[in-house]
C-alpha cells in the first residue's frame, strides 16, 4: 500500500518512511529538497516537487494512487517565522491547501498531519491538552493552526479524515543511525549543543535566562523521533479503521529546561557544553509541556525511548556518524 509522504527527505519524514517501510507500506517521498536531503530517502521512491505545484501533485496522485497522505513538509523555525511570516503563510498554508485539494480530487481521503504545540501559545501554568485554546504567538504556530482549520472544513465538506498530531519538541535519531536530524542552518537546541561539544561551533548560546522557570531558561517536553513516528503508524491504523478525525498531542508530560538539557548533554558525551548566555529569542514560549494522555488512552501510544539521556545518546551517535555531511 502506497503512502504519500510529503517532506519524506526531512528529519521526521525520513524516520516515518523507515517505520512505514518496516510495517509493510511503500512510502512515496514528495519533497522539494529546500530543507531535506535526497540521501535521507532510502525506503521508497522519491519524487521531487513543491507543495504549491498542483500539476505535479495531480501527476503523483495519479501515478501512485496512495491510500493515505502523511504531511510533514513545512518550514518549522520559530525565529524565521517571526522575521519572514509571508514564507510561512505561503509554504505551509498555501502549500497545504494545494495538497489537500489535490488529495480530495484524487479521492485520497485519509490524511495524517504534523501540527505543533506552538499552536497553543503561552499558557503559563496551564496544562496543555487538546482542548486548550490555541493562541499561537509566532507565525509558525499560526500557520499550523490555519492548516488545522482547513482540515476541519475539508472534513465537513468533502469527508476528508485527518489525524492531527501536535508535536512537542522532537529529538533523537534512528538508533541504527541510517537517518537522523540535519538542518542547514541548524537552529535546534540538541544538535547545536552537540555541535558545540564536537567543536563544530564555538559555544551554545542560551536564549534567555530570565524566564519564570526554576533556573530561568525555557522548558520543553522532548519526545523521541522513533516514538513520534510510531504514533503516526497508529494514526494511520486509526484512519484505516474508519475512526474519523481526531487531534492528539505527542509529548511525554515531562518538562526540561535548557540548562537541564545541557547537563544531560554533558553526562552523555562526557564533555562540558561550552555556552554563553544571550537574550531571549523572539517568539519563544516560556514552557511547553503536554498535559494529555489522549494518544495513550485512545491510540494505545506508549513512548518507549523518550527519556532525555536516550534521546541525546541517539542524537550523539548520529552526529558522530556525520551523515549527509558530504
Ligand atoms: N535554545 C537555546 N539556544 C539555541 C537554540 C535553542 O537556548 O541555540 C532554546 C530555545 O530558546 C528553546 C529551547 O532551546 O527554549 C528549544 O529550542 P528549539 O529551537 O530546539 O525548539 P523550539 O522549542 O523553538 O521549536 C521546536 C520546533 C518547532 C515546534 C516547537 C514547539 O522547532 O517546530 O519546538 O516547542 F513548534
């Protein structure tokens, strides 16, 4: 059974392709390689193309007749989205509209969507579950919320069934190091920290030490990419069983500050993390931690690798292997 995987050459998409292939599906990667890597497409066919190219999408749906779409392709940097919101509304929102229209026209009505906890915005001391009001404070989160709205409307009008996952902070890598996280430029905490440890950059800058948290740095809920893609397979099964549209948080409920991540990084690598303290990064929420067990109770999702030490160790193994860095 073919599954169209947009963004299959990216970090999470490539891990999803590996998991789909292991489960007996054929992942068809559709990616414009703007932020992905052709080297990461190892588990099924590759079709280069842009989300906004409707003719190309129509060709792909006709050629592969996918049973479902997993839609990972997106720009996902909070800071960039604050500087250049138009990029996010174009690539993420207009691109997703084009994809959804092509899917509906092709009769491909099962859709798994990568959303984000950034759609919630800042809710200090409030447990974030799927019913928490969504008030994004950056254009990235706003673009993902708009796509969630689109899915709701396409569901009502055309019978599109969607499973939406609101990711918390995805980390780690394939323990076999076949695929991993590699962004250029890199903006995420754990890979930047590991680069600093390896001497590939001078020092990690801590973005803000005056937040209202125990140690003054931002708190995030980190989830292992392997656990995350496992949830996507459960989401696909949910759709195949005709259980309709549903939104799920994907986080563990445990929050770690930037300093706690650095401490764990030092423990895993055996090297202190060189760092400097800097100002806050615009658009960053103070604390994003999932307060929901819906994915566990309804999908049967059990995160197995999402402890901080294991996520950093798997990322460290991948970093040392240095894939895609030719
Ligand atoms: N951070 C630093 N220094 C850095 C990089 C990050 O201190 O050099 C801090 C950030 O301020 C933040 C934390 O580390 O507090 C995590 O930052 P990331 O950039 O790794 O992740 P974000 O939380 O900004 O964003 C990620 C994904 C988004 C997703 C979001 C939800 O990139 O797609 O998680 O929290 F929406």
